[in-house]
């Protein structure tokens, strides 16, 4: 039993339990897509219409949102959603943020720096306690992540954080955090039909220590959708940073033709089962051991109903076997989760922005 619950009258969406006192929607609204700089070509979304769309999304039972301290403008936006729903007397939502210390401060990281980022997230999100803080560490060659997690655990005990998680941790580097006695409820990792690096050691560690996986890249930034079926490979420049990221993942998995084979097979399987291709790609990941929820990127309300349905879909054994056969010809991505992304000067690393928190301690409070 994975801890999922059937939709109830309270919410029309399936939920998963991360802790005895904490459950979330099985499809989480991912908000990187709304951060400044994510779209490389299109204009930014209209603030008010996004708030309305997200409010309706929560009313439909998709109450969980993912953001980060470094997604510029997004914590403040979700803070407005919190206030709007509070004023309307609506039920609370769950907001998962991240704590991503700048790569350039890792060696000098101290407790004050961590606490200033937590305090800034509290102010931006307009809450007294953060539901979930997911910690990221850019470089495991630099020690200090276990101490940082211990420090965050102290902030949890002080009441500023409800639950702790991590993001992009492989089993080897997460094990010492767990050995230090820090309880985490989740690890947010890339997991999709193209990328199954979380299978194996990480999923086994999750089983042993009773934490869950929250997945991103489940639709490969939108490449795993019907809109790309039968299309030629896109030309540069790509429209947003997700597409840049997952175009490289497609190359690792075998290239554009390999993606087209998967999309063709997915379309056939989905049609035969009355599902959308995207819902099938999402349900395939939700069916993997230890996966609590898929974080799927949103910019507005266009995909709300599709996500309500995707959260509900469960796959039978025959479908899961068919998906395994479909993805078997793909090349397996090398190494553990986020291993390729950590290769210094590698093609996955050079596209990332690793110092977006730079002014956090000095500007705490002045950001929003
Ligand atoms: N921890 C990390 O390091 C990390 C890294 C990346 C992402 N994330 C998190 O994961 C979230 C997901 O982002 P991602 O970059 O991985 O992208 P993704 O979820 O794989 O793909 C998102 C894109 O797919 C399209 N889409 C969504 N639902 C759809 C549907 N039902 N049918 C058709 N198309 C659909 C949307 O494009 P359109 O809007 O153009 O339709 C959307 O922008 C982020 O927002 C963020 O919260 C975390």
C-alpha cells in the first residue's frame, strides 16, 4: 500500500499521505513555469488571471503547489493565493517550497543564512509555518549538507517548518542525513518514462526510511504530450527553460526518433484505454514504488481538468507491462538521480542558474 486515498467528497482528487498528519493531491501544480526568466520568448502570464485559475484549481481538489525560494516572484504569488482563500473562508492549500543555497556560499553556509531564507519564505507565502521545505545541495564535493539539514530540523522543531524534504538527492548522499536522525518525508526528483534513475537504490532507501518521492519532469517539460507527436525536432531557441532541460534528457534517452517511438506507442495505449497521452504518462510514474505525487508544470488553468483526471487514473498490470515494453529500447540515463546534472561543466550543468539566492540574507523581507 502506497498510502494513497480514493477521492472523497472533500476533494475530487486522489490524495497521498506524506505523514500521519499531512496529505497532498497526487498531482501537484508546479510553478517554476511562472518564475521570471522561465519563458525565454513568450510574455509573462497575467497575474490576476493566474490567481483566479489557481483558486479554481484548488477548489477542484488540486490543493497542492510546488515552488522554490529561487523561483523569482512565485512565493509571493502563492502568498496572494493563500490570503485570497483565507479571506474567502476557503480551505487551506499545501505549498511546498525549496531551500536552494547559492552554489557560491556552500563552503561558508551558516545557520543565519538558512534561517533568513526560511523567514523570507514565511513572509512571502504569508503563513506562520512552511508546509514542506525541500533542501537542495549543488555540489557534494563540498561538505556541509548534513549540518544544514540538522539546522533546518532545528527550525522545524522551533515551529517554522512543518515537514522537511530534499530535492535531487541520490541515495549515497541522502543516507548520512538520515543517519544523523533527520526525518524527511520526501525527495523531489526527476522521474518519467524517459528517466528512471530513481528506480533501484533511491526507491529502496525511501522504502527503508519511509519517505516518498515527488516527481518532476513527468511530462518532460511538455515534450511527453500529444502536441509533439509526429513533429520534427524543435529548432533553437526553445520557448522556455524546461524545454531546454528536457531536450537534453531526450538526447540522453536515445534522441528525437526514440521520443517519437515512445509518443506513438503511448498514443496507441492511451487511445485503447480512453485516457489522454499525458494522463497515461503521469499515471505511469504515479504507479512506481514510493511515488506519492507528480509535480506537473502549470502557468494557468488550461490543464486543471486533465490533472484532476490524471490524479485519479490507476494502471492495471497489463498496461504497466506494455509501458515497460515501450520504453525498453530507450537508453538508460547514466548514474544516480541528478548525477549527469552534477558533472562539472557538463551539458546539463551549464544551462542551470546556481546563484539565484545571492542576496537572500541582506534583502530578507525586502523582496516582495
Ligand atoms: N527540483 C528541481 O530541481 C526541479 C526541476 C524542474 C522542475 N521542478 C518542479 O517541477 C515542476 C514541473 O516542471 P517541469 O519543468 O518538470 O515540466 P513538466 O511538468 O514535465 O511539463 C510541464 C509542461 O507540460 C505541459 N503540460 C502540463 N500538463 C499538461 C497536460 N495535461 N497536457 C498537455 N500538456 C501539459 C505544460 O506546457 P504548456 O503550459 O505550454 O501547455 C507545462 O508547462 C516545476 O514547475 C517545478 O515545480 C523541480
